[in-house]
């Protein structure tokens, strides 16, 4: 049985601890946070753990096999690095680090020390996203032409990072995972509507080696909340709407066929509208699948799907898009 420590009990830490507490093949030994109040709240729910505000207690404990980091992005590099140096496997929430330089160093360190590095891109473990990937790979949609993704709401404006760093990791992880490739062209545009110097709306354009193109719409300024991905293929089209309570994926038999003209000047395009169906999607919490994979990889020493290299490519993409975005302001 593996022994873990959870560092960070703020926004996402409680969810991670809840799932870890429910698993039988792992033992949480420590919970660490700088806030005494948060630790007190955690202790009321889970009284059997060791609670501390000092991360040194975790790194110095040789019984701890791995650490789960759910702290602000600016701490990811330092905590992950210390985890490797103390001989522990590391799960760190997205994004992996605040720069591609730091992310690359962490990936290299994980390989040097022979340690598991897993990044918390939870959508990769979401049953609807996995179903979407399976449909794409089955060629049911045909050749993929393009993908579009919208992640908008009237949300909390961050004062230290752009909307790209806040929201883009979700959609990039979905697109990269489903397509199985990374972009060779990246562009972005947006504006800082509310807080000057902090972009709150952005549109990212991507092109992949397979010639597939993708567009991602991100915004903290929208009248309604939307979490939707559209995949358009030569045979069929797919819509993944994470806001739908039940029918999260719909497949449409719609498209355009080109037929040989029978006479001069005949219109060669025919529009096809067929049936729509809703595929069955397994009802399992993504976070549970994610934590089970981390623990399983600690035992088998195999790389997880959202490994360090996967996390690095997402950081590289965001960093480049963010730089282009700021140049456009």
C-alpha cells in the first residue's frame, strides 16, 4: 500500500483528499496547508491524518512514497522539484509549471530520478472525453476537418494570470488527447477588457501536422456559461457539451457530399442530414479514475496518460499563445 501526502487544501485539495480517502489501495499520511483554519476543517472530516503547515515534515519522511500537489501555480516548480529530490513520485495539478523552462526541467528531473510525474489534466480521464476520443479513432466521423471549443462564463477575474493560463489547459488537454498530436502552428488574439494588462478574453488558433485546425474561445466575460467542443469530420459531426446533465455527447449524421456532375454547370455539392444519436457514456467520476491511475503508475512504474511530457506540451502552447496575445494588446 502506497503512502501519500496532500499539499494544498484550498480550492481543489478537498476534492483530491475526498477521493483518496475513499480508495483502499492507498494511505494518506499527511495533509499540508499554510492555513490553520483549512487544516482544522480537514481534520474534522478526516481525523486520522497528520496535519502540518511545514512541508519539510513531508519531504523528510521516507515513508511517504508520493505527494499530491494542489497549490497555486507559482509553487508547482519548487514543490515538485523537492519531491523528486526527496525520492517521491509526484502528482501536480495543472498547469505543470509557470513556464516551459521550469516544466522541461521537471520532466528531465523525473526521468533522471526515475520518478513518476503526473499532471492533473482531469478531462483526460473524463468518460465523455474518452468516448469522444474512441469515436474519433474509430473513423466513424471520417477524416477530421476541424475542432472548435468554447469555455466561457461571467467568471472570477484573476489578478496575476491571463484567461489563457486559467482556462486553456482544459481545452488543450482535450484536443491534444483526442487527436493524439500537438500543434505546429499557434496564434492568439484577445483583449484586457476589465483589468488592464490582464487579458480576459482570447481566441486561440491551432494547426496540426495532420492538417486539422482548431479554435478555442476563452472568456471571463460571457452572459452564459458554456463548456462545449465540436468535432467536424468528413462523414459525421460530434458535439460534446459538458454542461448537459445527461446527453453530454451527440453524434450527428450531417455533412456535405460531392458527386460527379451529370451535366455542365450542375451543382456538385449535396447536403446530407441524417439521424442524431446519443452514445452511452460510463458514469464514473473523472477524479477517481485520475487518482487510481496515479497510484497504479506508482506500482507498475508505467507513465500515466497525462505525464510530464503531456503537461510540458500544454505549457509550451499556452506560453507561446500568451506571448502572442500580449503582443496584440
